[in-house]
């Protein structure tokens, strides 16, 4: 049976004209056990499902680009008994005058599961005219380019983990949306650029949207910015950009610009998450927050890590 250890699995294509991301990712994976010559079951042959999402990038300030989503990798793997280190990345801070990158959004932190892989933090959104414009930063998904008088390019993604951030335009200083795990950020448009689509995963037993790109900032007197690309991201602001929700890896919204000028700050990226699940009548592993659900008469156990920890496989 093939085992996919890196990259999203089970993706369903969706029309990119839709405002919000509803691409889907389902990790079913009937858990199985091999039986040795002595008749005892070997837990190391059991199939485990995983989802690793990095922290999203912060949005840029003052017509800033949307933050890029944290990288997302998922699949099915076998694990030998042992203890494995889990790292969960934080969200990047939104751009502001006193921020770590000034008006540019900061990158999100990496998330990883030992022996499986590392999801790269989302790229920060570029500053807008608050700091004379900045390119989006690279990451799991790239941050959007900031709005200014010249084209600022969106950040590049990490292969297999996300998509590029949108470019700004050079006509109306419209910023680009942050890239998402399911699609690229929209290039700068007067109606406000949307962030790239996120991906829906049902690994926890319910469909949840992860790793959408942040929406771009807009003018206070202009049209409201477009949607963020999925419920896991922050919307771009005609004031301050919105923060992305915790533990879903979305990018923060870009900050807007008011008359004066007043430059609004970017929203913070959402922290990441690592989720581990398997089918079994009883709990096998330890670590993280443990829940379970039943589907089709099969019980699934779910270990959710929202902070650093250790996964123990018996």
C-alpha cells in the first residue's frame, strides 16, 4: 500500500471565482496492523494520518499586502514505536511602525513533526505606501505585495506547501492578497484583493478550513477590501487588518490607509497546528489534546497539538 509522507492529499479542485475557499482535504486512512510469526500484532505497521500547518504571516501596514498562509503538509504514514518531537509555529506579527519589520508583516513560525516533515511559516505581507512599498516575503505561502506607485511582487511559496502571494498594481497602488495552501493570492485590484484559498480538512472529525491567505489592505475612502479567501485567514482592512484565528495557519489581513494620511497596521497571522489521528477501538498514542469520534462504525482517535509537545507511539 503506498504511503504519502509529504504534500497535501485528497485535494478536490474548485472554481477560483468563488469568494471563499472550500477546497477539501480528507484524511481517512483505515488503520491496519501486521501480524508477526508469533501471532502478536505489530503496532508499527499501523497507518496514521497527519496534518502539519505552520504559522501564518502577518499583513503589511498602510495599503499592505495580505500575509501568506503557513505551509501545509498532510498524508498517511507508518511510525515505529517511540517518542517524537512536535513543534507548532506562532503567527507572524502584523506590520506597524514599531514592529520587527517596521511596516512589513513578519513571517510565521515553522511547524514540524519529527520524522515526518516541516511546514514552513507563511511569508509576511509587504508594506504599502506607509513605507513606500515593499515586496511580499517568501514562505510556506508567499505574502502579498504592498500597494505603492510601482509593482511590488508577491512572495514565492515553498513547493508542495502553498502558493504565491499576489502582486500589487502600479496604477491605483492596490496591494496583493497573501497566498494560501489552496491557491495564489489575488493581484491588486481596486475592489480589494482576496487572499488565496485555504484547504478544508476533516482529520479532526469535522471539516475545518486551514491555511488561507490574508486579504489586502484598502483605502479608507475607497471600496472595502475583498474576502480573505477562507475562514482561517484575516480580512484586509480599510482600517487595521484583521488577525487570523489561532491554530489554523492563516495569514493576517493587510492594513488600510486613511486620509491624513493615517496608516493602519496589518493583522497578525494565525498560529499553526499539528494533528495526528488513527482508527482504533481504544487510544494507542499519547500527547496533545486527545479527542475521538466515530464514523462508519469506526472509532478514530485525534491528537491535536496547539503548542510544542511530544507524541508517543507505543
